[in-house]
């Protein structure tokens, strides 16, 4: 939320930060899963009722899926935050070019009103996106932790 303010910095606009956050959640749930369930935690990669012929393929796919959870969580957070900032920067540059041309005319000022209000709407939209991304990150983290605690039920 602080990154929306002028001359401030959004820490989650760096991929290394989002990777660190998501890896911490993923690795923490992995450790909790092993502490709570022991070797039974490997049961996550092999659901019950799978035909024997599909076991090697399914174990491989599920293992890769489990390992890359943190990558998808990090990329989702990073991409949604950066996309909004890029859009706002582009629109702000467009407004600046309209407001400060080589010569100022009434038409330039009139045309610049529309992107200015659009920029305000986009800032409000960015606030909603920031809150929504925080909510999604927390919900997915909670799901991963719940799965780690309840792995013995699989």
C-alpha cells in the first residue's frame, strides 16, 4: 500500500522479495508437515485409489507441482503488483507529456483531464489490487499450512 504514494518504494515489486516470502511459507509448511506427520507426509504426492500403472507418472507430476507451489505464489504476487505500477507509470508519463508540451494550448489541457481522472481511478484500483493480493497470499498460505497439518487424513 505504501508503494502507491509518490516517491515511495514497493518492496514486493522485486521478484527476490516475493520469492523469499513464498519460499518461507512453502518451506515452513514442508517442515511442519514432516514434524506433524513424519514419512506419511509423502502421501500428498500419491492420492488414494490411483491405478498402479499411473503411480510413477502421478508421483512425478505431484512432486513437481508441490515443489513449484512457491514459484507460482511468488510470480502471482510479483506480476500483479508490477503490472499495476507499469500501467500507472505509463499513464503518468502520458499525462506529463500532455500537460507540458513545447507550447500549451487549451486543447492540450482539456485532453489531459481524461487521463488525469483515469490515473486517479487506477490508483484506487491499485489499492484494491494490493489488498486483494495480500488476501490471496494469506489464503493460499493458510491452505498450504492446513494441508501440512492434515496430511494424515489423505
